[in-house]
C-alpha cells in the first residue's frame, strides 16, 4: 500500500545506452507519444536550469535548514535531469530534425525572458505550478506505462520513467518553498495554469514539427490515433489536476505509486539496471530490468 510519504531525496546517476541510429520514433507502437516525449525533452535543458535559478533565489531568502536541505537535493536532481536530457536531445539533433534547433531557440528565449523580465513571485509560482503538473504527469505515466512505453526502446523508456519517479520524489520541494515565501492561493493557481498552458503549448508546437518531419502528422488514421492518445493522456491527467486546484492541496497527501516505491527500493538496494528496463515487462507491478529473472 502506498504510504503517501516520499523518501528522502537522492541524486542518482544512471546510464542510458541509446542504440546507435535510434530514430525519433523510439516506440514504433506509439509514434505520436514518442514525439510528444521528444518535444517535452527539448524543453528540459532550458526549463530545469530556470527552476534551479528560481530555487537558488528562494534559498537566499530562507533560513530553515530543512527547507534549505530539500532545495539542495531538488537542485541536484533537476541538474542531473537536464544533463541527461541534453544527451538525449543531441541524439535527436543528430538525426537531422530541423525542429530541434528551432524549438531550442524558442524555449531558450522563453525561459531567459521569464528569468529577466518577470517577478520572483511569478517565477516561484511557475516553479510550483510546473512541479504540481509534473507530479500529475508522473502518476499518469506510471499508471499507463505499459501502454505508452511497452516494447519501446528500453533506454528512452528508462530515462523518462527515472525522471518522473524523481519528480514524484521531490513533489513537495517547491510547494514547501512557495508556502514559506508566499502561499497565496491565487498565485498558486496562476502559476499552475500559466505553466500548464505554456508547456503544453510548446510541447504541441514541438511534436507537430517533429511528426511533420517524419510524415506522421497528416492523414485521417494518424489524426485519429493521435486524438485517441491525447484523450487517454488528458483523461489520466484531468482528475489529478482537479485535485491540485483544491485550496487545501498538499502534494504530501498524494500517495506515491507502488511501482515508484519499488523503483526507489530497487535503486537503494543496487538491484538490476534501472537504466535499461525491460519494456516487454512494464505491466509487472515492480520495475523489471533487462535480463532480470522472471
Ligand atoms: Fe526534472
Ligand atoms: Fe521537478
């Protein structure tokens, strides 16, 4: 049974061995999902340093040692995330997608603009809005992992599931800081909606370009499959997002998925290679690494 308590955060360094010549569609059963993930990945080397910068500013305003320790762990995890995404994104760029440099320029300008021109209150609310959204995405991805990642490339599936297991792990970090330094409900909602529409808008722009380059955007079959996928994704996100809207929302009250708890336990025990999950066995209640005994 999920306890609802995230363990103490840990910065983990995993290795993801992408196969030579891996294409943008790393899960042939889910071409649109592959490019949705790719588009999201392109944002990480710009979004996560911006979150880190905001939390560093917050750190200077706080004197609670527990909050400061959490911020330091949070920064360690986010810095590791974006460096891993940078490596993955270079692979995408090497495949020759014009969308990669195009979206990177857009995302760089967005986050530089927020950091330079927006208030600290806005940036803190954006950080908490993004983290609340990331928590809902993490739960949705884990609940639907077999459908979305099943039989896909193990390294990419493992990268994304590692990232979101850690997003779940640091679910309270920005919330606690937001509550300590501001706490206004209307700002929490504003940050959530702003981050949600901003990220979703940029992700759509990115995956549209990527799918177009692969000739997978048009045609009624592709459209129908994409609409069904988006309905499924948003069907998984909506109830979780509605919970975030409640005035008394606290991410601590969101129980951690059993699969994520097993992931943490396996990592702590040094069991299996969590950078190479067996994507044929994602339906199992616990993570199964390639080559692990059945
Ligand atoms: Fe992250
Ligand atoms: Fe995060």
